C-alpha cells in the first residue's frame, strides 16, 4: 500500500507505482548511514547525491557531478527525499515517467557525520536544517571529507555547494567522473544498462 503522507509523499506524488521500476520502500539498517551517487541520463545527464538521514535518502541533483579536487565546488540542488531502497536502484525509467532515462549506481558506500565527533555537536538532521554538512564518505570511488553548504535558502530553488576537503584522499587536477565512469555495483556503462534492462 502506498501512503501519500510523510517525508516520501513528494516522491510518491511524482511517480506511478505501476509504470516505473523504481523502489518505493526500504528499512533502516544497522551501522553507518549509507550514501549513493547515481548517474542519471535523463533529459540532461546529471548526478544525484543521496545521504541517508531520518529514515529517507536526502537528495540533491549535482549537474556536473562530484569532484575529488578541493578547488572544484559543485552546485547541488535539493530534490525530493527518496526511499532507502533507492540506493541500489540501477535501471531504466520508462519514457513518459518522471525522470525518464537510465540510472546507474555510480558510487555507493557509507558516510560519517564529522561534526558529530566534536563535543556538543548538532545532529545530522539539525546540520541539514542549518544548511552546513561536514561528512566523510567511504565509497568505492569517493573517499574522505566533503563539505556541503546551502548558499540560497527558501524561494523556488534553494541551492547548495559541494566540495572536497583537503585531506589525503584529495585528487588535485583530476576528474574521477572520467577516470571511473561505470557502475560501482555492476561495472556497466550507461548503454549496457540501457540495453540489458530493456531485454529484462
Ligand atoms: Mn536525477
């Protein structure tokens, strides 16, 4: 049963359960919270960053994708909360459906809230509300500290910036999106996902 209230109401309202392979559920699990970066070949190729928080995946569209170079700040536009099961969704959203196109799990792993490790820290949910996250990603590709700061609040389009902290995992002058373009789950590129999921 799909209930149209709570944090996932926006997600459900945009999607037709019967006509998309996208997941609609998910259970909290033990251990560190998960993160995922999905490469989404929709009307424009973009990346979607999602962080597990409060039982859902808080989500941002990152048009140019994440960078491991601390000098590169990337725009991140908040989108609707996604269900936890979305983290390992890789497949094709059919024509005519919201977000139609191919979705790849470009990177996946767990994250830690770096602020929670200092005394008297706010919870990750409070940091999100305040618009400033300091996180450590343990992905297959993205590793180390990252900062996310909201630069514009309210209005039609709140905006955040995402950038790599300077640490031993930083990669100056390199482009991880080009160096590691394929799925972190299956090794497939977008066209393989498109053709294999179409056959399925
Ligand atoms: Mn997307």
